[in-house]
C-alpha cells in the first residue's frame, strides 16, 4: 500500500511539473509581467459524462477566469488518479488538492457523513439543497471534515437514487425477496434488508450482466447512472423510491488550502459556489432528459404512494437508530428539520 501511494504521489507531482512547464513555456515572452502559474489536479472517480465531471470542469473554468489565468486546474476523471478511497487518502495527504465525489465512500473517513445514509428523509430535491446549505448544518459538517483533514466547500447532487427492477412494486410486500444490487455500505445493506428485499453488494461493472443473466432482479442508482450505463435495457420498471439523495461533495485538502494566500482562497471559495449552483441546475435538466429517454424505451416509471413510503420509514427505524448512535441526535435533527 505504501509503495502504491508513493507511486501515485510521484505521478501527481510529474503531472503538476509537466503542466507548469508547458504553461511557463507558452508565456516565456512575458515572464516579467506574469505571476507564478499554478497547475493543480482536481480528481473524480466518475465517468466524463456525469454531473460530477461537469462540476469539476466548471470549477476549473471559474478558477482560471477569476485568477486571470494565473491558477490552472486540470480535471482527471474515471479514477485516473485512483478510486474513491485512494482519492480521499491522497486529498488528506495533500497530494491531490481537489476531489469531487459522492458522500457514500466517505463514511469510513468522516463518521458524520453517514447522516446522508438516512433513508426516505426527503421527497423534494430542493428540500435536500436547503438542508445541506443551511448555515448551522453546513458548519457542523465543515468542522467534521476539517477534523479528518479536509476543507468542505459544499454539496451538489444528481437528484435522488431510485430502484430499477423487473418486478412491479406497488405495496410493501412487493419488495420481499427482490435480489437488488447495492453499494458496499452497511447502512444501505441494513435498509434494504429492513424492507425485506435481498440486497447484494456487487461491483458496478457486473451489474448489467447480472441483470441480463437474472442473477439479480434490481439495482438502485440516480437516473443519470441508469441511462449512461443503459441499465434500463434490462429492466421493466423504475420505482421512484427516492430513498436517498445522491449527493456530490467538493472537498479540498486542508493542508493545501491553508497554504494558499487569502486572495487565492477567496477565488477557490467563489469558484466552488459557482460550480455548486451551476451543477445543480444542470442536474435538474439532465434528470428530466434521462427520464424521457427511459420512457421512450417502454420502461415504466412508477412513483410510490405516501402510504408505502411511510411503511418503508417505519420498517427502517433500525437504520435511523444506528446512525443516531454514530452522529448523535443534534445532527439528526438538523438534517431532518425540513419536515
């Protein structure tokens, strides 16, 4: 593991030096008028055609514009600089200054991030955004991230996670025995078990084949992932469980951030907010587009009833209790106070 981390560090350093050399070479005729040019990586584990990538690109664009080209950020997607866990480790160490990722992998690093695994808290994405933007809630989360070595800039999203399946779900008992692929997250596992489904953690690369060969009946993801990976081709129904918002966090290495000048910090802060606002707008547009694509293929999109949602909440109280034991009542109350 140590060798792997050292190799990654050298790779990142090489990237920074190469980009910096190119930038300086392009401007050698006006060096006297130029300030130092910075070339920093921003990394994601997501594919290029995602809101995560759009966020990263918008942030890089805004930083360059606000700094008059003095601060350059290079975007690396598709786990080029590592998977989610490796990115978190490298960000904490200061090797990768900027990381954009879903909150689910952060639970092992920041216990408070498990608050986002509370099931069936929201039905409206605007309520989610108002909650995570709430000054008191955001302050608590920023403190939690800082203790773990990260500067939390804020959250965007890809809408809600929904269930795709070949078995109709209209009543609570319809979940029973459904073999559903989930992420490797203990709270996700507990939730699906609590509503009597049969959850199976599985590598995402195996999901399409698993659905095709009927080793699993269902899976859960935001609309964007369902469409970009054509999972709807193997599914008859999309059940709008909206059981979790698919949040995207933007974190900066605390070590890196503290070394920046106040002026550069201000640019980073402002560019981050622009990227958050922009990516949310794009996300809403893309959710509608993805839903239209799914409908055009004949796959049905089915909202769940309020009664069914209430039954799901009641059945999953053990998940609430376990997360409450980890994060405490105060954070639970802040996260659910929109009701």
